[in-house]
C-alpha cells in the first residue's frame, strides 16, 4: 500500500466508518501502465497493492514453471518424501486423517488421488465435527489402525495434538502431520511434521493452506520416485499432478489464507483447471449450485465451499472428502445433492441462531466493548464459526460464539469459535488462555480459531479476553474502508469489471477486492428480498445511467433504514464493489453496497483519483 487520505470521518458514514482513498505514486503508475500496456486505473490499483516494476510480471502472470516453490525448502520435507516413497514401493498400508472443513476435504482428496495413482486404496477418517470436535483422537487413530493402516498422514490438523499423536505412536503407527495452523511451543512426537509455520522452517511459505502443503508434498514424492527410476522401471506414468490444481485452488480460497506469493499462483492455475470441469465432484457441486459460467473464487466462497462444509455441520463430516475424491459422476451427483440438503438445513438453523446471538449482543450491550462473546445452550456447535463471522462483520470487533455439547465421556463442555479483526490475533489469544488454564484446548489462525472450555470458566474467559486486548499496544478499532477510486455508473461496464478480475485478481484474504465510491447517486426504487437483503435501482444525479445494487444483510442497519425510509429525499455516496451478473447469456454490472453517506452531510473532494 502507498498510504491513504481520509475523506470522511466515521460520524459521517451511516456505517460508522472512515473512508480513505488509497494513494499511489503517479509516476510509478504511468511507468507501469506504459511498459505493460495496462489501463491507467489498473496500474494504479496494482501500485496501491505494493506491486513494483520488478514484481509486476510475476504478479500478472505467475506460472508453475517460474513460480512453483522448491518443495525441499520446507523443513522436514526431504525426510518425509524419502520415507513415503519407501512406503509406497514397499507396500506399507497408508491411512488418512483430515479435518472436516474445505481445506481438509481438498487435502484428503489430493492425497487420496495421489496414492490411488499408485494403486493404494487408503482408509480416510474425518472426525465428526459435533461429536468429536476438531483434530485427531486416540479413537480415530485406533479406527485407522483397525482398518489396516500402518502409516497415517494427518492433513490440516495435528500440530497441537500432543496426546493423540503420542497415543498413535504408542500403537506402533507412523504419523506424518501436514498442517498450517500455529504451533504451540514444541512439536508433537510425530514421525514427520510439515508445517510452514514451524519456527525452524525458513521456506517463506507461511501463507499456504493445508491443501497447498499437501500438493507440494505430492510433487516432492513424485520427484523422489522419478529420481529413483520408479516410473521407468514399472512402466508407469507419473502422477497427473496438474489436474488436481482445481482442488488446491478451491481449498486455498475457502480457507481464507492470504492470496499472496504461491497462493496467487495456486488460485489462478487452480481455477483455470477448474474451468475444464474434470473433477466430477466439483462439476456436480456447480450443477447443484446452478453455476452456469466458469467457476470463480467468489463462487468457491459463496456456493461451493458452504455446501462442502455443510455436511460436517449436521453429522455428515466425510461427505465433502468423498465427493472430491470420487471419479464416478453419478456418485458425485449423489454426494452433491446430499450436501445441498445439509446446506438447506444449515441455513435454517443458522438463521435462528443468529437472531438469538444478535438479541444477546444488544441485551448485554456487547457492542460497546472491545469484543463480543455470546453463548447459549440452544446454539448449534457446528455453526459457531459462521455466526461469529457474521457478528464480527456487523460490529467490527472480535467475536466469539460458545456452544455446549457432551464430550465422549458424557461431560458437558463448551466449544467455541472466534473470528477476529486486524490487531487481535485469535490463535495467540486462545493459546494464551489455554496456557493460563482458562481453556482446555485452543488454537487456529490469527483471524480465526476454536477452543474447548469448561462451562464454569466462561466468566474467567471473558475477563481474560478483556485483559488480553487491553494489553495490546494497539487496541482494536473499527477498521476504515479503503477506497481504490471514485467511479461513475457510466464507466462501470462488464469489460471494466473483467479487467479488474483478470489483472488485479484473484481476490481474497490479503488481496482484497477493490472498493469504489459512487458519488451523487440517486435511488429510484428500493425493495426487500428474503426479509434481510435490500435491492435498489439507482441512477446518477441527472438520471442518465442506471444500475442495480444489492445490500446483503442490510435490513435493520443504519444504511438500510436510510434507504428504506428516506431515499426519495436525498442523494447518496455509496461505497462498494462491482460485480458481473450473468442471466440468460446477458452480462450486466451490479454494485454490492458496503456503506453509504447522506450527501446532505458531506461531499467528496473532486481532486481525488477517479476510475
């Protein structure tokens, strides 16, 4: 980023946020536009993101040949791959234990497909989210051993599973951990541990999701087998690794890891691969989700990912991994429809749970604190993360949701999920609370994590969170909206949006979608969809160009109230993002609202950059 200029204070925005226009060096913008034949506004957005003349080619056109990392730069990778190559050629029975989310499901599918290429059929164990919770357990490892596994590969879990891994090693299992979550102090006593966040790993791949770690490991194993002459000696083709990049792209987007470095390559290459619809499971999900155009990262986040995750939220944790691993189109379609049913059920439960949570926040006046923590015996344990995310978005504060379930011993325990904002590391918070004896378990990422707590320690936890946040040098504040440029309805055409997606995208964590301001907008019509979303038809002030806009979840918000009650008597400045809407072969641009300002209270300086 190149700094920002504040153009509105938070008290002027109906959402209570400052609007900042991002700066960019004009000379650098001009140079990059000329040298790479880019529109000026694209070059400006790239400069705002820190892209330089030295890095622009890598940013615009990352390739597997030039930008794929050296697998053996990761700590422990050489030792693991030599060992796994021995296991593959030596007939050792291998099992897989993976997390129940999209990252876990894609990781399991990648490893399953890789081993299947060598005619190895692996038992796969996905913990029941609601009964077993996150991560491996002694019972899970015993189950894999009973199915014949001698070597267990843990995917997207295990880095803090000290006791279960020791139990598995005591059973005589070999265990390899592939994870990307934050370690706690030391490492578990596994045979191999591959994690880019290991404190002794200097590969610089901390941005990877578990599916990326898994894919890189498969590339490394393939390389070792090639070096040994395995493929020539057995007259066998090498593994079709490139064809599985769609799984890597899907898992990377859905796990919300930063879309920087190699992750940008994985997502661009992954969705190019996904366009071929070669994976029957992904193709079935697209059909069920009515994705008629080429799947995009936004489709992954809004349609594909939620359906894969839905199974684990209603006691069907393994369907996602099965869906993505099968080569049978009929079987894939059956799994996809099963997940659709799970997703419909999930939505109903989540809607009720969200309303209870909102009532509790308002009653407890939690929105006046630096964080939100709500619990209720009626809460569904599989939806705590989703509701926490919605609360975080609504109040711009770290949000934690606690549910209550009986563990395997029949003892009631609290299980919670948190979603955070910049400046508050959720994984560090939960790990610190665990070390202080407040939590039984706790960990995750900086922006998201989970934990287990004894019910009678909830007040202690609330106090601990307050002390943890107070101790931070930078107390959490409402983050401003960073504006890429001021745009006009007249200039917003499908070609404009496609250029953004193609040159500046893909968008996700660490590479946010550009936010634009539309100034002096007149609202023509307003209506409510599904009791919570607001749809408007807007025009510029002279009533020339028109465009549809959507404000998702806008009912009940200050901006939503202003749109519904007083839109005929004022003009607005809107902040939001442009999207392409495809319907019956016709493409139009619509605007997704994020915030708004009543023009009677403020005005935008016309000296700022325009798109």
